[in-house]
């Protein structure tokens, strides 16, 4: 397929409009133009691409395979060009570029503030809008294009529309009430937690921490007694502090200094680790602000966790 020099955004946008309206007549009306020049534009595009884009069945149009490819890629190109123009205008007018991210409350406490600090130090002129919530909610917001990127802990099941990258992996700690018999230990074995009341987080999408804990218990010969299921770890830690049960959290929770956390001890089980992932739409086109934000996330993770042997950071690769 040859793309001629005359291929331009106008012809591409006309083509996309025809596809979305379902006919040249409806597309012409929505574009406030007459039908003949729109038909000519589509015909010229087919000639330039040396490909038939539509099968015509009377007034009904059906995309060919080449047409489907051009539509899927073309609409993203148009969207990216709009975003790029918007960002350039914001930059020229001294306005902040905007990045919308989704993450858990804990990530918003431990990592995001450090990224915001770097944005200010580097004078990147980026405004960050944060949406908090469970993984299923964040993935939904991503698909609705309400956010540009999500940061989640669950192992996301393979989806054709999502691109998941692991930023770092870390072991799991058990949270114990004050005065618990294991409080003075250096580590705790999963088999010794039989009979405890477990407080576990729902895995709202994919495979999460709760599934790892339950699997490890069953390997150790028992099914745990789960007295509470929740979607956020912080309320469960408050329940631990009130001697309601025990909970399990990633090692990075020890970095939360502003809260009065219960005792956190390493869970002595090498098979239980959690992942901190970034999730984007596979066919989406990142704004420059999002790309800058991702680079800073890696920078913060590397600076804060590179000397923590228990946490395995994944090197940043710029595409």
C-alpha cells in the first residue's frame, strides 16, 4: 500500500466521518458540505492508497479489510493530532498540560507526591488529576478515556485492548494487632497463621493478593477463616489496630509514615509477591504529559527502592 504525498488530515477525517455516520449523505450533512466533493475526496483517497476502502451495496457502505485498518489507525492519528495541537497551545500560552491518572489511595500517598515534587523541581508545567479506586473502576475509566493511565497491583488478565507493564514487584507483609503473639518475630510463616481471622482485599479484576494468600494457606494444609472482605487496605489496617483480625499488605506500606500503622512483619513465603503495574490502552496514543509522567514514575521508583533488596524494580525503557 503506497501513501501518496497528497494524503492529508482533511481526507482522513472525511473518511472517518463517513465510516462513523454510515453513509456519505449523512457524513456530508454533518460536515456541512455537499455530497459530490465528499465522494470525490473518498475516491481520491482510495486512488492514493491504491486500495478499495468500501464495498458499496446500493447506498450502504461496508468497510474492506484495508478500510478497517485505515479507520482504526486513522482515528487514533486524528485524536493524537488534536491532543498534540492542544498541548502545544497550552505550552505557548503558559498553561499546564494535563495528565489524568488512576491509582490506589496508598500509591497516592507514597509515590504520587514524590512525582509531583519532581514535576515542580523540573518546571514541567504539568497538572496531575488523580482518580482513586479499585482496579476494576480504574480499568473502566481507562476504557472510557476518562484517565490516561492506571496504576494497579492486580495481575490483569490478558486483554487485547490493554498494555500492562510491571514497574516493580515486592513481597508481602502481615499486619498484626498490638500484643499479638508473633509481634516480636522477625518474620511470620503462613502455616502458623492457621486459626487467625483474615481480613482480605477483593480482587476486583484479575488475580490479586487475596488469591495468593488463600493459595499459600491451602498449600500449607488449611483454608483460612476470612472474616472480612474489602476493597481498600487502609480500612483493614485500622481494623487490625482494633484487634479485629490480621491483614496482608505489600512491603511498600512501611513507607507510610503519616499514619499510625499496626505491626508489619515480612511474610516468610517466597512465592507471595505483588506487582505494581501501569496499564494503558494498547491502541491509545499517549499525550506528551503522560509520557513525561511515566518517566518520572520510574525515576521515583528507582530512587526510592533501588537499595531495598526485597523490592525488584523494572528498568525504564523509553519507546
